[in-house]
C-alpha cells in the first residue's frame, strides 16, 4: 500500500512539473500575451480589472431565426452561467448529430492528440498494436473545415447570442475540439493528460464552452462532471497552485451536492463557464464522443484544432 501511495504522489508531482514547464514553454515560444493572461486570469480581481480596462459592451444582435436551438432562452442561460457556471439542455437536432457522427466514423482521428498518430476509429486496436502504445483519447483536427455541420454550428446565432450576452463583448470563436474518450482503466498520469481529473481552464479573462454528446452517455461511459458555483469561489491553494485536484479535496471544500454529473442521449448539450472545476470521468464500458465549441473575448490562437495537412499523418 505504501508503494502505491508513493507512486501516486510521484505521479502527481511529475504531472505538475510537466504542466508548468509545458505551459511556460508554449507561452514563451508561441504567444507571450497568452501566457501573461494565464497568470492574471486565474484571480477574480485580475479578470475584473482586465475586462474593465478593455470593456466592449456594444449591443450585439443576431438573427436567431435560423438557429438549431429556437426554444433556448438566452437570458435564462446567461443567468444560470453567472450563478451556477452551468446550463443544461441545449440539444442538437437528430439529423445534425447523425451528420457529425458519420463524419467521425469516416474521418481519421489522432491518438492522444498526436498529429502523427492518425487512425480510423474502427482500427484503434490495430493502431495501438502497431505502435505499442495505449490511446486514452482520439482527437480530430480541422473539424470545421472538414464537417459542414460543425462549421454551421460554430456560427449558430443562438450560441453567438448566448456568448455575446455572457462575455459582454463580440464573441470570438476560439476553436473547436472533438474527441473520443476510450473505455478502459487509466493511471493518474493518463487521467491528467486526458482532462479526467478535476481542473479549471484559463483560456481568457472571460470565456465559455458549449459541449455536445455525440454518443449516449451514462455513468459508465464517461459523463462530464462540473462543480456548480466553483467559478466564483476557490480557495487560495486552488488559485496559486492550479493543479489537478482529487475528488476528496473538491468534495471537502465545495460539498458533494455541488457536483453535477451530466448524462444524456446523443445530442444532449450544455454550456459551461470553464473556470468551474470540471472533469470527464474515465469511461469503463463504452467509448464517448463529444464536441466542444469555445467562444471568448480574445483569440490567442492557442485553442483551435487547425493543423496543416503536411503535419498530420496516419499510422
């Protein structure tokens, strides 16, 4: 037992060191303003000051008549986002789900987000055997360029209206992510790399993410968990260290009743302020496919899924 605890502790330390080094290296080499934002935006007063100095509150109107979500009330969604950090029930029409899923099955995804590890979903086992590696996730690149339904969805006027009202600014599309979370057991390090431990995101001074399940999700197939209200309340260690947190630490501070485990049929969607603590539970019985669409006040060029054709390779 002591050896297991020691290994888990070592994994946590190594994961934290890796994340800090990688974030600083990426920021310094690609976009120093993004790195500066990451240091300031974790603090509520820092976010408030930067939003005040760069205030953009012009009234923005979008023609919502051509939306996939005609029955969604913008004001209701935004009110929930401000108080709870989460709103459930922004669901995709079935034909849109089918189009995106068909795209996912017929398009190459990439093991553990590595651009040189491309494979078709049904060939995952062969790809793992050939490389001698285990895939925790399989991500797609260039989704809006390759899938018309996703391109239309990222420009949906109702989503833009929600984003504009929440951001109090012209919503800037930061990027899309679509990925499989593969069923199976995982180590602490693998969970950390696959966002399957509690964490919060710092992608801008104010931003939000829409999520859509593209497969049925229950307790055994990787439900997303959000800690309601944690976008407005964090203890100092969460702000300064910003590390992956254990379930026990989150429950002790926020209370078990704050955890919202989100299940739903394919097409079920929700929107989240990702400053809330959240994670995806590791699927145990069925792979999960999910689509994420992100809007912010600024595009730092760090969140998109665009990759040059010369960089992506199949196994």
